[in-house]
C-alpha cells in the first residue's frame, strides 16, 4: 500500500499521484500538523488515536506524536473508500485499517467512531477497542463535520485559533442526533467549558419533519413531501401532487402510516428538505440514483431567487428555522418560474441559518460550515459572503468525518 503525502503550506496543496501498479488504497499524511500542534490543539498528547469515520463515505485517520512514515508525525488520513454499506468497500476499508496499524506497529489508545450504534464503523471500533484494550469514544456526526472545518482552518492559516463565541453549522443529509432523532440542519455555539458553563451547545436547527418509513424516505423523496404537506393541506389536496408517483392505494397506506406514526422518524435534515423541494418542482424523480442527486438537480436548475424572508421560531434558547412555510410558499406559487423557486428554497435555508446566528446577539469570532449539503454553491456562497468558513481542502462530506473526529477529541481535551 503506497503512502501519499498531503501537505498544506502557505495555503498550497500537493498530493503525490499514484503510479501504474500502485494499489488503489492509500493513506495520506498531513505534514502541516506541526502548525496545528503549535496552535494548541494537539499539545503534548502521547495517545495514539484511531478514528474510523462514518459509513456512507468510509475513511479513517490516525493521530500520533511518534514519527512514522518518512519521520512524519501528526494525523494520517485515508482515501475515501466509498459507501461502506457495500460489502466490498467495507472489506477493503477494514483490511486497510488493520494493515496500516500492523505495518506501522501502531497500538491505538483511543478509538473514535460515530455516535450511530449500527454503523459498521461503530461496531468495528468496539471490536478493535476490545482487541487493543483501548478506550472507545463516540463522536456526534455533525460535530465531527464542524471540527473538520475548524482543524483545516488551523492548518491552512497556521494560527492559534481561540474557540470562543464560535458557531458551527452542519448542513447534511443524515446523522444520529444526541436526542436519538435524525439531525442534518444544526447550529452549535462552541465556547470553553468553565466551571460547568459553556462547551458545545445546540442552539438551532431546521424544523423537524417526518421521514415516513425511516431511511426509505432518503430514497423516495415523495415520502418527505407527504409528511410536510400534511401540516397544512388535506389528504385529497396532497394526493394531487403525489399521484404521478403512487397509486391511490399506495398513497393511502403511506398517509395512514404517517397518521399512526408507524415506523416514522423525526429529522431536521437539510438534505431531506431540499430533496422534497426538488421533487415538488419536478427536477428529480421519486427514486434517488446516487447520493444527493435531487439536490444537485435542484441547484443545477436554479436561476434568480424570489424574495422570501426566513421564518424563525425561538423557544427555550433553541431557534428553529421553519421549513413548512417554505412549502406553503412553493405550493402557492407553483405557477411561477420553477427555476427561480428552486433558487428561492436554497437561499431560504442559507438566510435562515444566518438569521439564527444574528438572533444570538453575540460577538462572533468565527463561524464554520461543513457537511455534505454545504457543497451546495447557492447556500455556501451566501454564507461565505458573510465570512463563514467552509472546508477548502478536506471533504465537507462524510469522507472528512474521521479527521473531524480527531480534531474534536484533541480540542475537547
């Protein structure tokens, strides 16, 4: 297995390309980790940390202060192995992890995994923790996304970043939340923990909507559309928008499933909202062929947005960006240019996120945005125009999770 070097210096990036005959599996080295350590993240931590990432885009990272490849020390991170639900991908991933540990004589002290209890990486992490007598720590999915951006900024700018009055925004499809719900449109305030006050607090999120059939709603956006429209339309009116996707009997079954709350999950996912918008505006079909397909088609078909101010609801210190009013607006204006409506929906999310940050009325030192949906240019461009930081080198999606898990652990210490 050839090792590829990834270096960030003066905001320059180079990556040694594999030559003919090299194995497809590679592990990269962040040689810029020295600047990260000077910034105070790693300190003098002597622990060897293995982070196994998430599941939909498999990657792993290793942190060590012991010189390894070419005398380098710091964080070593792997390529994206693809969706680990694919058995072949998972076998390659598992083999690469074990080979890297064996060849470099690494015995991890800490093993980091996602919070989701059923992810293959979480199960593998528990097994390896038992094997190596290591401590197994689970990191919430969206916090790992956010801390990947924090770590990247530290490396690129070679700066001593103070985590005071910082905000982290995760715009994503699916992630297991601390409350057991499915998160994906999250806002956190990040500050030092002093005498039990501060730390990381969830201060906002997108309005919870229902995923009829749980994960099935990821692959059939019409399930999301049914649940959202049911909040302000009668059953007969809803079917008018769904009859091209379901027979009357199929629709009745799904509608009754929603009413009885059978196999339904609440989600604050940005991805599920934009999936439903894409379907409503006829830019995608009710079958997802690849990850984020409906959202990519929505963005691709977007033009100039209409004006639509975001609606925010605040309760008990947590702000909610209401998404049901967005669909009320879209239904009312379906006769208008759908390409403009597409842009309106995406900008509604971006402006709503920004408004929640503004509502906090705190001095903002840094705002970080990550997660798969932050690849959406309409959303990210607006937030970047407000000086929000988005990943430039590390993946914003799940392939960057393992790196974020390590940064989260080092910073939490």
